[in-house]
């Protein structure tokens, strides 16, 4: 079965938000990436924290491929969201908040979940989130972080129904 | 039954060079990762049952870490990289601890 899809519903404003985040992310992991950026570091965990030589060898061998795969995943999400874009400024409010169905082919679902997770990792790094209790209700970036978690949760739920 | 090949009894296998020592992949707790997502990754990537995947996720969440795979070092590195692809914090170490 290759035509199975996972349906996610999102308002146009959500789609626009996600487009914005994914575009920033593609910039971050794209061809001109800065591997010294701590947010990039968060995407490539140290597999050998107690063995510097093995750690360097492993990361040298795998880092670029891993970031290339993050960029490919993000491209898949971005392509799927292409139809969600719209000039929100000119759009009536009820249209901007109307929900749209997005049918993600099962083969693309991992790319979606990895991208939503990677976006959360980047924001977490920028915000300095280290444990479960780190939260600042006055910082809107936490709102974005939580919303991405909610989107991921819905995607996992929908995809798990096909397991 | 006729053997397809006759074993060459003169061949010496250098067992000291064989990587018999097992390694393991450890997944560490990270507040970023959703529990449902971690369970799904363990189920779909390793093929673990819902029960086993959930048990491992709880171990990560409550104990801070869980051993999710054991085997040859090269295989464990492949698994660790896959975990990194999914945004999970995984490390590789010798199993003899």
C-alpha cells in the first residue's frame, strides 16, 4: 500500500506560520550553514561524550549528511505547504482561520515529524530549554514551541492509527 | 545430503580480531521530545512492540536514559545516527558496564 496518507488539519494562519519557520530552518541547515551555531549543534548530538577522538571521527564522517537530510526533510514539508500560502493581510478573518486538510503520503510522514522535532530543538536551543520546567509565559517563542509540539502530537496520533 | 561446500579445516580464524564485545545505544532524556513521538520512533525504527517501546520511553523519561539496542559497534553507530535523524539524543558506549 503506497497510497496511504495521514491527514492533518490546519488553519491557513498556522500554515503560514509553519512556512515561515520552515524557511528559516532551511536557511539554517542549508548550503551556507554555520556549523558553529549552537542550534546546529543541537541537531547533531555528541555520540561519544566520553571519547573525544571517536566523537570527532563520527561527527566528521556524518555531520554533513545528517544536516543534508534535515534540509531534504524540510523541503518535503515546504513543498506540501506550498498550497497553504496566501496573502493573509488581504484575507478575511474567517478564511484565514478556516481549517484545511493536508494529506501527507505515509512515506513523507517521517520527514514531517523529524522537521517539527528539529524546529523545536532549534527553538529550545535559542531559549535555553534544559528541563521539563523551563517555561516563560511572557515569551511568545514558547507559544511557538508549544504549538509545534501540539502539531507534532496530532501528526503522531494520526500516523499511529495506521500502525 | 551432499554438502554444497567442503569446509576447509586448515583455515585459521583469528578470533582475537573479531569484535565480540557488544556495544549499546543509549537514548537520554530531552524535554523537547514528546513521549508519543519517542514511542513511535522506537516502534517504527527498531520494530519494537508498543509495550516494549512504551517501557523504554518511560525509562528514558524517569531514569534519564535507556539502552535501546545492543550489538556490534558499527551497527550501534548506524542506530545512533538514525536516532539523531529523529532528533533523539543518543550515545554509543561499550556494553560492559
